[in-house]
């Protein structure tokens, strides 16, 4: 499966962004080990996640058409799910949430993954610079692989 990943949300000066999944490198390694082709899309200054390839510096209007060419996209709660909702609602994504509520910020066509509502920030409309990063609010990479494999199995069952 060809998977494109937009791994990061905006970098904050005050603290690590609570939206950013901390286990991308390990998860990418597990995806590749399973035979998936993983491409990272993002900005040139972003930390590489160990993907098969990288697509950096695309203009915003180009991103949706590039992502459309992949079997599925993965991202945190960043611009990509919102962009795809506007331009390609039929393109499914796996969107990882931790402190933001997928019932507010997610889209029903995507697989919105949240470890627990216990970690949601109290003020869902507050500034991210005021939200503490909590590594325990995320599924580990092996836990995510179980979830991803289940999603992929469901996707192929629908096309069979």
C-alpha cells in the first residue's frame, strides 16, 4: 500500500506541539517492514520520519492533488485532513488525535484515532501554545500498527 504521511502540526516556540505524534520514526519503520511504501510530505525544515521518500516544499494548492495519488493518507490533526475534506472528500485518511477532539475537528470519511477522551484538553478552542504535550495521550507505534492493519483489512474487504 502507498501511504503518504503529513506528520507534524505547526512548531511552537513555547513547547512541543501537543498535536504531534511522538512515535513516527518507529511507526514508519513498522509500516515499511510490513511492505508499505511510505512517503513523508511537509516542509523542508521538518524532521524526517524514516520514510521511503520525501515530498517537501509543495505549494498548498498542489498538496491535495499529490495526496490524491496515494492509497491512503495519515496525519495528525493538522491542515491535511481539512484540505482533503474540501477537495477530495472521497479520499480516506487515518488521522491521529491526542488532545483535540475528533468529534469537533475530525471528518466522518476518515478513520479518526483517539487513544482516550481522558486526555482531551479542557478548552478545545484555546491556543495550542497553552496545551501541554503528553506522550501518554498517544497510542504507541505497535498499538497503531494493530489499528492500521485493521483499517487496511476493512478497506480491502470493501473493494473485494
